[in-house]
C-alpha cells in the first residue's frame, strides 16, 4: 500500500513538472512572438514613416512597399494614421488615408469583425470609423444581426452616422439601447450639418436626453446656422430646454438682437437670469445696461455677480458700476459692484 502511494505521488509530481515545463515553453513562445511582433511594427514605422509623410503631404507617388504584410505592419500603419488624423486637419490627407484603407486594410478588419473575441471586434469597429472604411458598411450591418454588446452597437451607430446618416437616424428613432446625453453628443458631433439640422426639425419627437444632447452639440459646434434654431427654443414649454438654448446661444457668441432675451431678465428661474447676464457679454453695454442694472439687484448672488462682471468687461463698465454704487439703494447690489470694481482695479 505504501509502495503504491509513493509511486502515485511520484507520478503526480512528474506530471506537474511536465505541465510546468510546457507552461514555461508556452510563455517563452508567447514572449518571443510578442517581441517579434513589436520589432516588426517598430521596423516598419522606422523605415516608412518618412515615405508616408511624403506621400500624404508632398504628393509623392504611392509605393507598393507601403502595403502591409501582416498584422504587425497593419498596427504600424494604424499608429501613423492615427497620429495624423488626431493632430492635423487636412482633407486631402484624410482622403488619401481613406482610399488606402478601403483598398489595403479591409481584409484585415473584415476578418476581425468575425472574431469571437470582443476586444478584436471592438478594435476593428474603432478603426473602421476612424479610417472611414465605408467598404465594410455591409459587414458592419451583418455584425449587428449577431449577439453584440451595447458598446459594439454604440460604435456601429458612430459608423452609420458617418457612412449612412439616414440609417443612423432610423436606428436612433428605435434604439436598441439607452444612452446618456454625453454619449448622444459623441454621436451627433460626427454628423454633417445637413443631417444634424434634421434633429431640430423633429425636435419635439425626441426624448429629453436626445433633445438636450442636440442643443449642447449645437453649442459645441459653434455654427451660426444653429442660432435661429436655438432662438426658436426660447419659447419652448420646458424650462430646461429654454435654459440650455440660452447657454447654447451664449457659447456660439453671436447676438444680433437682444429682444428675444429681454423676457428672461425677469424670469422666475435664476438659471435663466444668470444666462442672460452671460449672453449680454456679447452685446455693447449701451444696449444692455438697463437690464444688467436690474440683474445687479437680483435676489440671487450668482446672478448679481454675473451682471457685475458683464458690466465691468465693457470699456465704460467701471464708470457705470461706480455710478451705480453712488446712486443705488440696493445694499446687496452695491456690495457686489464694489467687490467687482475693487477686483478690476487691483488687476490693473
């Protein structure tokens, strides 16, 4: 019995040693494979970065040596392209990158879209969007019909927004997942102007988080095309929408008529009064002082502070605040005016 137990124990130990040896060999193989991959990637970048620059920026003739041979070189090209796309705004360069990607990279990303690994599929989706590989649109639609994650679906929406805006809008109308305002903003900021404006055309049909994202995106784009659309929202029934529209108009910063904003000087909501105080920064004090004087006497500290700051930014602002201090009977307003005057004079 003892001899049998010792024999069994030795067999187990031998098996564990074999498995350990195999595991060490596997780790060694993987490490060597990774090192080989990184070396191939860095070699490509070192050898061909200048060639890419000459082709993309100096209209050099395209050379077949730039065509990737294997995954390492594909990743090297991704690094080169991403650097240019993030740091340089040049439509000619973007077009060349798109054309190259749609010819020489699609087979790699098409294969990745069929992978069982989530990380590989997601990387492919990111690259398809970044490099604008519209030749893979149908492959993306096919992927959507499988059991994908919410993150993958969100990335597909980004792709649709760039490649097929009508499909994108249809998907937004009947969402497969619920997204936050910030996520919707990430989608909307990619849209062409004529597509994005359609969200204003059907504004009241959208849920609140999309409505808010539309307003905030218009503000972020700072496009004067949206000024009239935002002005129309100033009469909306929902207070939050009116306040966000005010903020959007302030962010765009072009005010050609103060009349739409005058009613908000006496709004029941301090946030609206605050935003008017900010908006009047973009209008000469000659046209706004009487309203800012009212806001300087507001019951809310933030509104008073903003009104005083807006007045002080004008060339005649300090004189107006000093005049207010001398003539007003509103103690809170006087104290705020004195604080801003002292701060401005101290900064001279």
